[in-house]
C-alpha cells in the first residue's frame, strides 16, 4: 500500500512540511480573542453590578414606587422612568461609596472578602469616580426633571448612609439607628416625587420602615457577629460570643422590643386614611407574626432562630407594602 506523505515546500533554507492544523489555529485566533474580550467585559460589568448592591437597590426602588403610588402620583411612564433612574443612580452611588470605605474591613470578613475592591478586581480610584458620576447624574436628574425636594432628600439619604452610618460602624452599635434613617427614606422620595406634600401620612411610611429595620439588622448582626468582630465593626450590642456559641448581647430582647413597637406603628397608615380595614387586619397579623419570630429568637438565640427572624423580616415588608398599596387603590376606586 502506498502511503501518501504531506505536501512539501522548498525554501532556500530547508524543506518544510505544510501544517494545516496551524492554519486552522491562525484562522480561529481572532474569534478566541473576541470571546475572551467579551468575557472580560462581562466580568467587569459583573463587578460594577456587585458594587451597586442590586438586591438592596431593588428593595429600595420598590418602596419608592409604594410611596409614589400612595402619594397620588400619575403613572406616566416617562415620569416614572426619570424618578426611578435618578433614585436608582443615587442608590448605586451609595453602594459604591460604602464598599470603597469598607474595602479593608471587607477583606477581613469571609462573606465580603470576594468583593471587587478587596480582591483588587477594581481599584479605589475608579470606584470613587463611578460613585461620583452616579451620584451627580442621579441628583441632577431628580432636581431638573422631578423636583428639588426629592433631589435634596436623595442627597441627604446618600450623605447619611455614606458619611454617617458607614464610618460609625467601627465605633458604636448605635450606627444601626443612624443607618435606619436613610433606610426609611426611599418611600418618602417616592411620596415627594408624586408631588404630595410632606405630612403625617408620609411620616407613617417613614416610621414603618424605620422600626422594621431593627429586628432585621439585629438578626444579621447576630448571625455574622464573629465576622464583624474580626473586622472591628461594632454592629451587635453587648459583649462577644461565649464559648458555647451563644451571645451575651441583648439582641434578642431588643428585637422583641422593636417588633412590639412595630405592631401599633404598622397600623398608622390605616389610621391616616391611606388604607382601610383589610390593610389593618393584614398589618396586625403580619406584625404579630414578626413579633413571634423575635420572641422565638430572644427565647433561644441560635442560628436557626436568627435566620427565622431574618426570613420573617424579608417576608413581612413586601407583603405589608403590597397589601397597603392594594387597599389604597381599592379605596380610590
């Protein structure tokens, strides 16, 4: 049998065997480079998305929509987009500045060590620029296309979150109370964006979110108390954890106290004519369920009961706001 050899080409230096596989590799190189480029861009965008804390931003924008609806805002797509874009950009800036300030403590905690700044995937200067650009565009957009009051409150929210709450976490557990103020302002931003005047009805929304945050934050602080302690952050009232993995803090009792206060506070929107009977019933039942989760946590502080309180808080707020919005619209109709 005759074996056919690969074609050869003569040169002045030597005789070379053609390599079709090499030709194929050369032809595919640009495609591979393009895929790598797309991957790099995708990873970069993913890092910037992580800076924005999208889940927190989404929850904030949900409460903005609730405030806008309860304030009587018209559901004009252009107006809604301008409001949500402006407030969303300020929320993104808050997340970016927060991670910029906490990049060293984030590196000391297991749950945050893989963030873009501690790992070096993003540099402090570019994150600072990103935050400044987002904040500037967001506040300017609100001022020019919504109203000055909303722009001012958005700037105040950013300043309190970044300038007060974030640095205070190193020094006192009272930082939670300070952080609860910007955390409760998003529905007020929606309220003012609707054109409604600030008053007791708007305050009832602020009070609802303000008090709701404390059991929620206390559960998180207890669950990650060792991480926070290792990073030098004072998030949990009381002393450090004991050897049997229980905390001598008063977290459980405080959670019960705030959850108990939330019961009458949750009824305020109904008393101020924002909603009717169905909301009052739902608010009472949901608040008592939240209180029960806090009592269970106080009775036996453990990862199971702390997670139960945390999950209860995450169910409570969206459910309550959904019923509040539905009942408000029902009354209007």
